[in-house]
């Protein structure tokens, strides 16, 4: 494995809500101070800070990370912002890893925040500016187009139905009912609820989509000699990988996330994993839309192409199944403050592997988990593998 | 193999025009909400970190130096008078036009505070760093819980 | 882990609308003039003339649309302009019933990715489909992935060198 061993030793988060009174800075502080408290560390024991946040346009604050930095404990410390759109949350943890693996720092506080409610008339509007300004924006696109186009390409190629895909939304929103930070947990939601929800951009309906949210998540990462001193349950970073596809999204095969596969292969190689379907016990794939969870399971090589829906249908992906998928409740259920949602997935694996996930605890003492995020113009894959 | 094909005619140079239309609706936050309500009542508050012995104005919910919480017991009233730390006169408006008459902005360290506050300087002619100034509030009926509930700072009447 | 979750102060829309909490509103209005650049500049000029063109990279053989002056795979300059047809195949489509600011649309829009004839397989552009119905049901009945389509151009006098010089693509009867 490359570099020094690195562990996650603490994690904290805010509740995810549609609109928080707290400022972005205050959200960052709530998560950061909880993470430090969870491992009984103080700010003076932190060497460096990694901040993750998605487009500045959501918070409506340019140089957002500089703005957030006081709440993230960055005062007077080496600080960096990683930014790969929706992939940021997992990427921030990867950055924390290489800060320490390189030998440069012993301890890093990783904080991800998003306050989407500031953006009016709707946070959706901030996404208009990801489209090509000359060739696409004059057509009046919105963000849902791109997801709907990808979802239709995926469904059509493999002959999947809306019902196959709606099962993901049901599973995740039910799982989220057990998450104390969840915005949209619902233990009683049914497939019919999803199929009967308002059509936004066919095939995407209201309940296929994660909400917009305010929230923050933080983790504390440490080099081995510190980690063993701080906790008797360090959760080790075993593999990381990330990859970017072309920005020319209309030139890509929209039915398969090649970039996720590339990122996953790097992470598996680093972790020495040859048979991911046997060696990964829990998965937190990125699920801003229900079909994306399936798409990403396939890109992660955890399901054959076009077959991920079977894992859901057969209950394999349930919390008590052979390979629990998104036991947290994911973006669909816990909520989607973009960068914070990705780091929430990393924190979920941390809590699950330590046996601290409470009502969401996956049985059978899982020893290895994977969190993945995805973003930019649907082109980046970020993967982290954690183990005990 | 030139990467750039020479553009022969200037009328072939194209730009696509567009506007980014968003509106930010910002909450003041837990500390900010309380701080603005204070201004509405004609009071300026700070929060003092007992560990770092530093008083923040505007008041904050946490100390960025030690990341400790700044709870209700750390709120103290500061000012309304203070010392002008630095100032500038603006002759150009944000859109690039002339600012007539010019505006004057100052950095004010309110009595009892460590952090400085930026605001308008009003009712004065000559400003010098180190001079004493005092806060001027809008009439109570015009206040709305905004930084503009403070009209600005004027020279402290002797 | 419940101990490590901070209970945020959640607001309802009316808390903001009825000014129960202090908020500041600031428009973020920026006006831009984005240079079309070399490749897209030429592409726009051709659109005004009612034509689609692509760029070929001789190293990988790809004919690319949207055109670019460099090949991002071979990382070298592309070599030549290639005239393309104004017909193509629907790679994927959606039926969008809401606007960018989440208001309902009277008549849904049908965004699509269309692979353009003459470009390499899978090379598409984003545009809209038209003449395919006015309701979700009608549109889903008429449109399918793999459907052949053709550009419907604005009259020559109304074209301005923009992607919207193509009004939309309509089903091609063959
Ligand atoms: Zn302090
Ligand atoms: Zn090439």
C-alpha cells in the first residue's frame, strides 16, 4: 500500500434539513466540533484541514471554503479545498488520506458543508451553469434533463422498468427512517408511492430524486501511531481511487459509468482486493437518484451490467442481506447537501465497521466497506475502501 | 500543425451572451440572528471566548481559535463608542460609475472588543486613524434586524 | 452515533417569508460574454449557413461533434473539418414537465441526445425533439431510443449563428 497507514478515528455531522437557521460556517462548526468530541481530540491536535464544498452558487458565497474555514477549525492551519462536484465528499476523505499517507501531516480534520437553501428561486437553478454556455444553455436546460437522459439510456439498454428502479428509493428512504440525521426517512413508503409521484422529467419522478438540503459532516483522520493512541477501534483506509471522464457528455456511453469502474479498479488494486463481490461487505454507492445507485453498483463491479436491480429485488442489498447497500439511507433518504452527503457515506462505513450504527447496524460484524461518490458533469468517480 | 486557425475576419469572432440569474437568501445563523435582534434594540453585542480571551464582533457562536462554543454566558455588550482603526473614501461605485458624493468606510474597534467592525463613517469631515467614534442607530421604528439598523459611526462628541 | 449528530435549527418556508428570522437577499447577477472559441466559433458560422460540421482526429480516426481543435484522447490537435448530415439517431431522450426553477410546463419539452450522421458512432449533441406530441403520453407513444430524426432549421434570414438556429429535430419518415 502506498505511503503510511491512515485511519479514520472520529466522525460527526449535523442533521440534514431543507433549510437551516445556521449559517454555513455554523453548520461546519457543529459537524467539526462533534467529530473532534467523538474522539476526544482538540483543535490544537489537528495538523491540517481539508474542506469540501460543491458549487459556490448554492451558498451564494464565492471562495466558499475561505468563508467556511473558521467553522472548520482552519484558523492558522494548512488548509485545502478539494472540489469535484458531487464527488467532493468522498474526494475530501481521499485528500485527507494523502495528506497523512505522504508523511506531511499526522492528523487532518476533513469537513464538508453545503447550504443549498440560500439559492433562489431554487437550488436547481445553480446547476444551469454546468451546461456548455454556447451550445447547450441557449436550449434552456435544467439539471434534471441530464439525469433523465442518462436514466432513460440505462433503462432502455437493459430493459429495466420504472418499478425495478423505484425499489432503490423505497429501500433507501426506509433505511433512512433509522438515521438520526435524516431529512426524508419514511418506514412506510411503497413502490406505488414512488411510481405515482409527480413526473418531473420522465423517466424521473419526484420520489426518484434526493432532496436539496443544508448540512455538514466531518471526520478526523490520523496516522497509525496517533490513531492507535486515540482509539482502540481505528478504521483504516485500505484503498482509494478516482477518475474523470470527458466533459463531452453527449459523446459518452450514458448507460455505463466507466469513470466509476476506473476509480474502483484503482481502489481495489491498492486494497489487494481481487473479488470485490466477496471481499466488500457493505457498500455506500452515491444515490442522488435511485437509478444512480444501480449504475454505480455496476461501475463498482459489484453487479453485472444491467443486473444491479436484481440485488435489490432479491433482498441481497437490504441491511440484513448478503451485501447491504446504502444502509445509511443515502442521499435519497438522509438528504443531499452535496459534498456533505458524500462524506456522510464515508462516516456511515466508519460507524458500521465500528459497530456503532445503532438501529442501522448491519449484522455479522462487517470488516470492510466501500463508499463512492460521483459528480462534476456526470464524469467523476471517487472511491474509498475502509476496513478494520 | 497549428492548433489555432487564424480568424481572418473580425466579424467571425463570436461570443455568446448570457446572464447568471440567481438570488441569495441568507439566514443570519444562530449567533447572527441574536446579534441582529440586538441591533434592532440599539445594542451591539460581542462574544468573548474565555479560553482565548478574545472578543468577537459581530458575535459568533464558536471561537475559531479554539473551536469551543460561545454560549449565552459569553455575550457581552460592546461600544457604542470605539476607536477608528483605518478608513477609506470611495469615489467609484461597484458598477464602475463615479460615486457622488463619495462614501467613507471605516474599521472600528468598539470599546470592549478585539475584532473590528466595518461600517459607514458619517457626519464628519476629517477622519484620522486612532480617533474616537460612536455608533449612530436608525430611529427604532425604522429598524428591521439588519446591519443597516446602524446608520454608521460619527466622531464622538467631546 | 446519535451523540455525534448535531440537531440543526430547521426553518419552515414561512419563517423566512413572514420575516420571523432575519434574512438578507442579494441578487447574484452576472452578465457574461463567453467567447465561442475557435472550434465552436466555426461551428456557429456553419449553423448560420444551415450546416453541421465536425472535426476529425487522424490519430484515432474519430469524427467529433461538438467539434474541438484538440483530441482529448490522443491529446494532439485535430486535423480537419468534416461536413456532417443534419440527420441522426436518438441516443436518449426525456420528457421534461418542469422549468429550470421548478415551475410546471404547459407543454412538456423533449430534450434528447442525438448522434449525428457522419460523425463517429455515439457522437451526439444535446438538442430538443419536436412534432412528437403535446402530452407525456403522446410523446412517450411516439418517441423511442434509436429513432431517426432530422433537424428543422429556422429560415435562413432568422438564423444568427446559434445552436437555436436548429429549432428542434423531428422524426424522419423513411
Ligand atoms: Zn477560543
Ligand atoms: Zn484522437
